[in-house]
C-alpha cells in the first residue's frame, strides 16, 4: 500500500497569549487522515509567513523558531521512512505518536539490573567471586527500596535517570543504612556498570554518570602491633573453638591470605619453593594473580599442629577453617580476653601481615605485593603509609648516628 505524507506548519491565532504570541502547530496528513501537535514554539502572528510556513525576519528568535520547525519536519519524515521500510501500516496519529516518543520501547533500571545480575551469577567462579555476586544482589535490593520510598514506584525508566537520581540514591544509602563513603561508592559503581551494560545493549544513549564522580577516599588500614599479635599468640585457651580460631587467625597474620583463599587450602597447597622450603603457591580468587608465600616458622608450626587433626584429615583441609562470620565473632571474644581494644577480624590479619610482619621488618614493598597477590603496587602502598613504627625506628637510628661525637684527630704541635 502506498502512503502519502503531507506536513503543514501553521499558527493558531485564536490562542494568542498576553505577549501577543501565538503557538505554532504541525499538522500531519497521511492519505487524508490528520493529526496535530504543538512544536512548543510561539511567534507573533504578523511575523508568520504562511506561504513558506516559516517565521519572518532576521532576529535570533526567528532563527531559533525556524531551526525548530526544520528539526520537527526532519524527524517526522525520518519516522515515516522507517515505517515505510519496515512495511508498517502508517497513519497520521501513529506518526505523531512516534515523534512524541509514545511508540518508543521503554527500558527499566531494575529490570536491566536483574538481567545483568543473572549474567554475573552465571559466571560465578570463573569471572566473578561469590562476594561480588552478593554485592550486586545487595545493591539491587537497596535500589528497589530507594525507588519505592522516593518515587512510590516499582521501577524507573532508564531515560529518567539523571544526576539528581544518583545523588538521591547516595544520600539514601548514607542516611538509611549509615554506611561509610567507600561502601556507598561501591554501590554506585555497580549501578554505573549496569548503566554501561544497558548502553552497550542500546537501551540508553547517554551516561547519567558522565558528570558524577564516584571516587573512593583514602583510609588507614587497621592492623595489630607486634605486642598485640604476641599477646594473641601466647594466650592459653581452654576452649577448643577459641584455640582453633586463634591458630587460624595467627596463620593469616604470618601468610597474608584472604579468607576466600584461606578456606580453599588443602594439604596439597603446600609445595617446595625455589629455596627447598615450604611455600604456599596459589592463584588469588579475587584478582586471578599468582601469589607465592614462603612459610614463616610460626605459620609452619600451626600447620604441623593440625597435621593429624581428625577433622582436617577427613575433609582434606590444611586448617580447621570455619565460616567467616563465625571466625569474626569468635575473634571478638579473643580480642576481649587479650584486652585488645580493636575490631579484630580475619581481614585484620591480612593487614597485620602487610604491616607489622613484613613492611615494618624491612621487607621490600615489591615483595609484599607479590605475596599479597596485588595487581598494582599502588594497592600495597596503602599499607606502607601506616607503618609509622618503622619510620620512627629508622629516624631514631639516624639520630643516634648523628649524635655520636666525631673522632678528634690528634694534631702534633712542634715546639720551636
């Protein structure tokens, strides 16, 4: 079927406003059927030339109006040509709705987020670790709560996202959940990744985060001092679970392993290194970086202690590692018994290895990076900034050298 298109721009003189301007309308005609729409521009009736369907004059306002008319005409023709190419039935009202965006397919944030999370879950264990998968789920749930509370909706269209939405979500996370800045940034960066995922699929053509910075703030890493670590090592526990948790924690303090890597250790995880001694050589679950850790004597003693442990032998585990939640809960008890006024967690053991055990004792930061399995040296340098003890000791050694009196040369004086 052939479709004939006619586009006419005219002024509705009956709707002149107080300033003497009348609205400009566009009339779309397809095979005799008409549909009208306002182009959201106004002009003084005596400055309108109906023969050319344009505003008269050389003023800037006239130029803007005529550019608007040309833009509307071009877009309507573009929709008409697309429909014709797709062999669609074209009507004037359908063409008007296409121009106004009423026929545009809508894409929704939470729906796309769920689509993204399904793909992330499918790659758990290969590209993503479980912790990352859980973080995406948490961010999605908090987005749902925010949209429901702020907008009283079950979802929000992608095209409606702007800086105000992002700022609102940031404030919501801060006030509702009382979480720290860096944790909020993790949530926002996950939303940003989902937006980029949607952009890649053609669901949205612009990035709402383009003018929004999601930057982490630098934080000091907590760690145990040498004295605090020794107090935990030397503490006698009559309760077996506390004794085991202490051993696992101290093992982390002397190896720097994260919990996710620690729980995967088996008896075959120990191999001979280049020096003929026992090493832990593994690939970090989080980064995929190969890490090599020579076993220090305290770590080796803990391994030997559980060499014939029935639970470890039965499960082929190197150590009796419980869930991270239980370990951290029991570590709170241990810290209280050892009179340590710090929030002691398994991850604090990793920080302690990086600071108190290695950097403070002069181990080069590049070596520490390799043992921690960091991709970038800048990540390891975060730990080096907090090692004030080593700075103090080094400067004291220098002060001692400078304070030593220099040897006086004996000068022989000849008597005349």
